[in-house]
């Protein structure tokens, strides 16, 4: 007799309070706190144990709204970045769960008024051999071997060079260019492509259209130097090493429509992309060779992926769809594990907690859903 397939789970909680589309959310690196931003410029801080708002403030103009919020242990335990469509990126100090004085530590005026979400730097996690072995055993029954979150979710320590903890990547004022900004000084340090870089032929990304998605990361073969993956309006992607800002490592085109989301996995040697077309692509990045190779290509019934996220332990991945659905995949195999059907409008983003226990999905329906899927 065949075993009946379990129905998809319901959220463990739904966070309500935003009055407009919730565009992004990010978990605190070590505390049970979630940060969220909405299209009317409101930033909210949530207690995810009591499922209530701790603090809220309008930190970007209501006319432009917030397009991204981001946290990372690499920029400080109680630090937060918000990005508005008003051409600014703001760096916040969070004290006692609230916005300290509601004044940012730093405001970067990028003068970029488009939809590309910023990226903080991603570093590899440890013990990946065991991670990938266990990822083979994830199935739609939710089984997984026991382990402690610390095994997979603690970043390497060590010095990095131009691209360490204090940098943020954004699509630039010239919309086809990626810019790297220093959070310590508020200064722009490099553009990609940087055609004035000596000894390199002229390279232009203008024909690719706007930069629509960007991810900064430190692959193991980069000797601590920052790498950037950028997705463009024509469906193409460029991979940059900061040591050669004039010419990318490689270019690829996996999508036929604009790339809307890029995620790098915990190894920093692979990732996934979502776009306005009907494909999700999971790929490997080989830094020494300089190649990006498709590992799995997933064809969707309905097009449009607003956001992607890979769980820190590299086992499962999630996508936020225009069709109001969140889809969960075995990241290693590319197989569909679940379709989550709570939201009633376009899903904007998905994100995982550092300890791999929770996932948050945000939507144009003004809600945030919290999910416990394949908990550690």
C-alpha cells in the first residue's frame, strides 16, 4: 500500500501589523528577532517568540518605501541595513530591540532608484562535507539526521581584503553597474565594471540592461577577496572578482527574462537564481576554473520568482512566487518538497534563520508568515 503524502504545513505564526506590501525580512543573527520592511517605508522589529511588534519606525519615505532589509554577524551583532527606493541605504544600531534614537549610524546616498535589493557579504559555513551528505537524505517526509545548528551555521573567522565584513553591494546610479560601498566610511570603493582599471580591455554591461539582483560572497578559492554575482534585465548573469574590476570572471545566461533573485549557498561555491521566466536554476561555482555550471533546472507551471533563499545548512531552498506560493526544494537534488499556500498575493521574499529552525515569507498581502520546515 502506498504511503499517503502529507498535506503542506500551515505557518506556525503570521505576523500582522504592516499596512502595505512587506517587501523583505531578515532574522537577527543570534536573537529571536525578525526585521521587516514595507513599501510605505516602515521598518518593524518583531519578537518571534511572542509574535508581536517590539518597535516600528518610518525610516524611508512613504512615497518610495523599503526594498530590502539585511543583517549579518559580519557587520555587528545589533546592526541592521535598510534600503529604500529613495536612493539611500541606511545603517542602523539596534539597542534593546528598538531603533536607537531612530537616527541611522550612516546614510549612504547611492542615488539608485530602482528595484535591485542590496547584498551584504556572505562567508562560507563549516563542516560542509557532512552537510552535503545529509542533504541527500532530505525527503518530503521531512526526515533528517540529528545535529546541532552550530555545526553548520558558524562562519569562518579570518581576514578579508576589500570585501570583508564592512561592505555592501548595490546596483548603482548607472543602473547596469554594480557598486561596492564601505559601511565604515560611507564611501564608494569600486564599480563593476570599472573600465578605468589599468591593463584591461574596455568591458560594458549596458547592453544587458538594469542590474536586477546582486550577491556578494567569499568563495573558498578567492583568498578572502570579495566576489560578486549580478543578474541583469536580459536574463544574463556576471561573476566578478574584486581583484579584476574591469572584466568579469565569466558570464552566463540561464534565463530568458530578467533575473530577479540570486542566492549563494553555505559553501559559497554554488547557488540558485529566480527570474521573471518560468525557471529556477541551481548552479555550481568553480572559482579556480572560473566556471558557473547548471546543476539543476526546475521548470515552473507559472512564471515569476521574486525571491530565493537557501537554508544555511545547504539542505533545502525556498522560492517566493508571483503566484502567491512559496515552494520548498531539496537543494542538492532540485526536487520539489512542498508548496506552501498561505499568502493571498504575490510573495516578495523568503529568508531563513541562522539556526535553520525558521523560515519567513513576506507578501504583498501585508503579512509575514513564519514556518518550521525540516527543523534541525
